[in-house]
């Protein structure tokens, strides 16, 4: 079964493989990343209305970090992975190492 999977993957080009692997990663983890960022952003947004200045500053910093991290994880990183990301896992590249 393993050699069949390897032969299927070897038939596709590197660009197609990168696109497919990145798309799978974003589809499987994108919702969790976005949901986590959303709950963190909402809680930090509420800190913006505090009367204690340090809490407001803390809310601003965490909100900025959360938004930038989410944009990086869901926009920039997938674009980089589609361009120069890995094509196959290490196990698929060298099946002789699996027996060890």
C-alpha cells in the first residue's frame, strides 16, 4: 500500500504537491486558529474599555499580536509554503528507512 501511495505522489508536480499539502493544512487547522484568535481578540477588546491604563495598554498589545499572528498564520505562511514548502514527508522520500 505504501508503494502505491508513493507512485501516486510521484506522478504530480512539485507545485501541485505543495498546493495540496498547504490546502489540507489550512483546511484542517484554519478554523481552530481563527476561532482561537477570535476569542482572544474579543477578550482583549473588552480590556480597551477599562479605566486602569495598564489594562488598556495590555489589551492593545495582545490584540495587535493576535491579529498579526492570525494574518501571518492564515495568509503569509500558506503563501510561502505553496511557493517553497516541502513536497513530501521524509518517510515517503526514502521507504527503506521505515523498516529500521
